[in-house]
């Protein structure tokens, strides 16, 4: 293996875009990943000709035309619109909270009636400064929406009572006074035709890639293999947890292959009761309007993160942010290594934000 200009640690979306763009700029890049596949959490596994989102549902959405045009230069999107359903005690509700939801809750038909109803419910609590997530939600939307559609789901996500969670987690709750089940407000939305693997494969088509290679198992070898390194993994792991371990929430997935053409009629169905252990069921074929004779469903369980688990959601409270800031300060002093992506920056990013961040980083390097 020859020495390269850039070693990219991580074959996820951020690393793949960086490698592709740097290769276009005539930089020799090598990408390594400890997993057996490229794509990071975007990876799809083909089961019965269905693209199963191996690490949870991914729906691309953005208002940034530049980013939309960029991804469409590689692959075609199918225009899928995310319109999840919530189940509470065998009753169905549309998400996000909109006029369809309010009719299902209260049989009210006009925005004026709904606004008055929510204001009336909020008033009875007289909460000035919310002390926790529960009080924040009650102050924003009142008890009916909170207890049926927020409380149980949120407590499952975080594995603790809503009264123990900080209010800032839900500073705002989207409430729409239109009959609109489109979960995202973004102008451009969809899922890639033939799945996300096609996007990553095109990004890395001209790049040298080595899978099942752990940077930490032979750090010195990889360090001397490149002039520069982009690291997209966990920043605290890179620094051997010198300032402590950053906290994450993780997920566990339970798949079922069913001899049915259609299990639930929708790609995403949330289960909002605390007593039901999973948060949602994904039926993958609906992301691509599939007509296959069988279907694959995935139950999604939130779990506490431990070393060895996949880190999904950073716990961005004050304690963790202070810890991350120490790592970030140390990272800024590096001359050979730069850090990028959700794990390296300890921040949850949507896919369009990942792409934008990667392209901005490349442009900043070009100026040097």
C-alpha cells in the first residue's frame, strides 16, 4: 500500500464525500473502515429484493438547492414524503401534529377551534418557567397531545422519566394548523432509487477502500501512511477518553421477514405508549413503493449506549458539551489530523447537513 495524500478514517457519508472531492482535486485518498461495508449508517441490506435500512430509517430532505443538486448528480431520488402514523392504545394519529391529528383527538375541524382548545388546556397548568421536559411540553401543547403522543415515546427514547429530562430537549414542538401530514417542511425530499448504497458506491468508485480495518488496532501504521488524516469516528475514542467518555443513545433493531405483501400500509408507525418497548416499526418497502410479494419490518428499540454499541444520538447536555469542548480544543491544535462528521463533532446532523459540512471543509482546505 503506497503512501497517500489523505487517509480518511470512516466510510460513512462525510468520509465518502470528502474522499470523492479530494480525488477530483488529484489527491490520492485511502478510506478505511472497521465495518464490513461502506456507507456507515446509510448502509442498506438487500432482503427479498427490498432495501432494508440496516441502521434505521433514512429519508433525505433539504431546503438547500445546492445540496439537492449535488446528490442528484450521483443518483435519482423517488420523491418519497415521510408521513408517519402514531399508535396510542390502538388509536391512530397522524404526525406531525396537524389538523388531521386534532380532528382525531377532539373532532375539531377549524384552526380557530384547535387554537382555542390548546390555549384552554395550557392555561390550566399556569407554567411560567418549565423545570423539565414534561412541564415544557405541557406549556407548549397541553395534556392531551403530551400524554398520548409525546410522554411515552420520549421516555422510551431516553429511558428515564420526562420529569427527569431537561426542558431544552423540546424547546419547540411543531404544531400545524393545516391538513398536512408531510413530516418535514423541506422543499426537496426523497429516498434514492435503488437505495443509498448506490450513492456511496458512486462517491467511492475511484477511491482505494479497505474494510474491516480498525485505525486504533495499528494507529502508528496508519498515521505514517498519509500526509494528512480526516478522522470521522468518536473524538473521545481518538484521545483515549482523556477527558472522560461522551454519552450517546443507541438503538437495537429486530427484523422480521413476513410472507405478506403489506404489513402496516406505511413506512413508519410510531408506538407512543411507554409499556410497548419499541418506539416504532419500519416497513422498508414503502420507502420505495415496493410491490414485492414479501415484506421486511424492523422494530426499533432505544437502548443505553456502552462501548461496542453503535453511537447514534449525542446526549448534548451541559456536562457532555463541556467534555466535548475539551476534546475540540485539543483537536484544533492538531496539524496533521482534522475531524469531521457527527461522531467527531459530537453533534446530530441530518444528511444534508453532513454533506454541507463536508463540502465546506473541503473549500476551507482549498483556500490554504
